[in-house]
C-alpha cells in the first residue's frame, strides 16, 4: 500500500465523549457553538535538526520578527540560541473538568498553556497510562460568532473524525462540558514550520524535500476523500519528535461533491490562490495546490513570495507576473524551483493536481532516491 494512502478503514473514528458527573451533567455536543481562533502559535520553539543522517546543517539562527513578506529575514549571528518560553502550570483550570478528565486518563495538573486566542486556549496534558504528552484545545462556545458556532466548528469536527493518516495531526477525542468544547489531539513539541523558518532560516534542501513529500502525502489523502483544506500555510504544518511533519487545523476544511466549487473567501492572503482573490467560484482542491507551492517557497527561501500589503487586484497581478524571486545567495536546485513554479501556476486549469505533483522533478527525484 502506498504510504500516502493512510488508513483505508473508513469505519474508524476517534472516540467522542460526553463527560457526565453525577451532579453536574455535561451537555451533549451540538451544532450551536464557535469563532475560530486565528493566528495561535502554541508550540514550543526548538530545533528540529536532530537526526544523525543530516551532517551539514547550519547552526540555529536567532529568532527574529515575522518577515515583511518580500524582504529576506535577518539570520546572521555568531552563536545563536532558541529561547524557551516558560509558562505556569494550568492550576487555574476548572477543577471539575480537571477531575473528570483525570477519570478518562488525562492529567492536566502539570500541563502548560501553550497558546490562546480570543475565545480559546491550548494546553498540554499527559496520558496517565503512558505519560505521553497531548494537546487540548478548549473553546468557549458562548463567546463566539454565530457562523463559527453553527457552520465552521461542526464541519471541522465532522471532517477531523474521518481522518487517519501519518501526515495529518491525529484527533484523539472530543469532550463537551456546558459551553466548552475540548478537542484532544496530537502534540508536536518541535513547533510549527513558521517557527522553524523564523528560528533557523531557509530549510536545507535534503530536509526540505522530505517535508515537501510528506506535506503532499497529507494533502493527497485529503483530496482523495474529496476534502479541501483551504488554509494550508506554515503555521498549520507541525513538526514532530521524529522529524516528520503533519498538517493540522481543519477549521476551514470542507467536504466536496464531485466537481463542486467553493465561493467562500478563506485562507491566509500570503498563501491564497489568485482564483480565490478574484471573488468568483473556484475549485478549492486546485487552490490547495497553489497554497502548497507557497508553503514550499517560504520553507526553502525564508521569505514570502508576495507582499500581502496590497489590494487583491494588485496581488493577483503580481501572481500573474510571478514577481517572486529566489535569493541568489541560497543554493536551491533547478528541480526545486521548477516544482514550486508549477504548483504556483496562475491558471488553475493548467495547475497540476495534487496527484500529479508527485511527478514534478523535485519530488520525483526524491522518490527515486528512496527506492535506490
């Protein structure tokens, strides 16, 4: 079986629970709950160059402010270090929920808050039977906008429960208590891909091509299930202990009928496809492919392909003219460049599908090297 195919057991679903204490019963989960927290970065910043097979890896670079898109990031320091963020234990968390989670084998007593949004927060926890670290996203439905409560959250949870693939963040369980939804999922302590690029600069090509192939495998699995992610970006690619990457955050994902188009403007402007910017109905599977190309560009160059500080019309024209460029000081193969250029083809009808992306030069050469 192809590694990209994931688990074809369509009957598998993660458990979904309604925690019920005797005196304070939980409400059953329903579709009247949330606003999606945006921009949360809840993973620790740390180096992922841990594998022994990578010999010529540059030293870590000092963390710097988020790039101003078209400008290369500053990355020259003698002996840089990555700061560690220390956060207090979650001793303020609702003791009732803590007790109920403990009965389910989840201990949050020594967990840390690793991220927060306007209506949500993310904490770490331990599984009592294995001491394995997990993440719990806690959303307060009473505080969120109607469209997220009635549309995006139910859709996210419905889709996430259907997914089981080694390059997608795994959902473990869903709990509800009063107005809160608790989403229990995998925790990647190595951080997300944006944090990695900010701390380490452009990704060396031997590592970048491995991650590129894994990202393609995750997206291919989604597309073969007729699911469009619609928000592929560096922040949503999580790095795990073994050096693998997984795609997470399915808040904008959508299940599609064959040939169905989307009209929702969603995603992050730096990674968004031109047909989405146009405001006309678009094929979200093809727009995912553009976003994957933009992710590869940032991962390999340490800069954004286009400035988002411009009108949609100006950005579309920049995309049409392909105004991005590869920094001359970086050693990037022609195969890598041509693959990124193909994924970011302006015309969605000429842009390759995610399946055909595996035949592009950079990825094809990597796959052949793995068989040698």
